[in-house]
């Protein structure tokens, strides 16, 4: 239901290739936040699955028959994680230092 109601793909056929949709974002968030999962899925979510195209209208949350808070508990936290990794100066510094040590 969330996939069908999301206007990003419902109203724009051309977005279907670039936008995975709420069902897949909740799965990506579930994996990214799991303490035993080692893969970093933030870059994929943003660059491969079009996370940035979601404009947080919460239509997917409104129609969920299981009352899963898709937007609040998956999409927004994933967006925050993407932004933290990409623009947080401390994260950038840590990555840069780590990269230098590896060289
Ligand atoms: S919150 Fe995002 S994923 Fe959910 S319906 Fe709106 S645009 Fe689509």
C-alpha cells in the first residue's frame, strides 16, 4: 500500500527507475540500524535508491495497515544519517584521518 500511494512514483512514471519507494526504504533503514549488520547502506540509499526524492509527505505512513511509522522511524532517520555522514565536519575529519593511516 505504501508503494502504491507514494506520489513520487504514483504521479511520475519516470521516477520509478530512480526511486525505490517507502517499502524498500524501511528495509534499508532496518538493516542500516541493526547493530550486527556491518554494511553501510546510506550511500546506496541516497545514490542508488533515490532517498532524497522523498519529500516526507507521510502518505505512506497514513495508509500503512500495520501502523508502521515509515516516515518518522525509517525515512527521516536515514536522511539524517546520510546528511550526518556527508556534511558533518567531525565525521569528515575522522574519515580523512582514517584514510591517511591506511595509506
Ligand atoms: S513520505 Fe516519502 S516515501 Fe512516503 S509517500 Fe511521501 S514521498 Fe513517498
